[in-house]
């Protein structure tokens, strides 16, 4: 028990509220979950293989041909808005968490998400939405 006191909390490694395990395990579970009738299960819990925020931001940077650190600096608005939207919809971060990462207000995050959901995305965001299978 004494050794466990110094170990990192397992709660920090939980994905989708209920999934604890390696990326390989979560990917295997995602395949199994996809074949199940899960109408009564919260959507968050049906996606064990969600990308981490860091992986998602790296993907946005690659699609927009930017450096990872440039994605959330707001100089490139399309990439910034794509990252904010995907952090909410794919990584399932709260408005508060995305707001803190992006250094903008919660209401700004909400407006970006609403705008993207109202207008069909194009370009790299369209590709990202398709690759992550985001549904409006």
C-alpha cells in the first residue's frame, strides 16, 4: 500500500468515463462496442478509443500544416476553431477545459462550436470531422 501512495492516480488514465487500459485495449473495445445496440448508453461511454487532447491537437496541426504550438495561438483562425470544436466533440472536454486550453472565454468556445455545427465545415476541418466520424 505504501508504494501505491506514490504512484500516479489511475483516475487520470480513465477515458470516456469508464475505460481504463492501454490504447490497444481501448481500440479493441471500440471495435466490440461498435457492433452493439447502445441506445441507452451515454455516447461518451461508447467511445473508449477517443484521442487525447494532445493527439487531437497534433492531428489538427498536421492537417493545417502548422506546428503543434501554433494551433491554439489564434493567429490561424481556421485551425484554432477546428481545434476548439474537436476538443469539445471528439476529445469530449468540457467548455471550461477547452476555454482554459485555448485562453478564451467559455462563451467564445460555445459560439465557435455553434457556428461550426450550423455551417457545414470545409477544407481540413471537413477531413478531420470525417476521420473522427463526428455527428452533428
